[in-house]
C-alpha cells in the first residue's frame, strides 16, 4: 500500500543556484534564471537559516519538486537544516554579508 499524498515520483534538481529575496516582508528563496528548475517557483527551507544571511545571497541547493493537489507547486530543499552558500558567487556573497553585518550592528546602537 502506498501512503504518499502525491501521485507521481518526485523530480529532483541537483546543484540549483537560488538567491534570497525580500518578498512581502519575508525573506524567500527563488532559483536564478537559466537553470533546469523554474525560476518562478519558491523554495521552502528553514526560516532561521534564510534570516541568517543577507538578502541577495546566492546558495547552491539540491531541491525536489512538490506538486500538492489544488495548490501551486513549489521546491523543497533536500537538506532543510543547512544552507550552503555558492562558492561560484563567493565575492558577491562576501559583499552582501559585509553589508548585512554592518547594518545589523548599526541597528543595535
């Protein structure tokens, strides 16, 4: 007997680059354009990890396509307890992280 809520086998996308964006006051992850995963889909992962890095950080993820019935499809991280920043975007991520840390330290004073 099959206990799955979904009728089909999961579709996996490996090594997808996703950028954190600010959408409706929340930090979200979206795939970058030009990849095998649709860039209009959102990526579900830990809220705590999304907040840990600045908006605009690029991550490298393995994601699975989820198609719930009567809802919009979305992507889910394979390992939801860890996000790894993309080494290919090291310089960009470093600049964003510096800006994020300095702005958060300024707000403490």
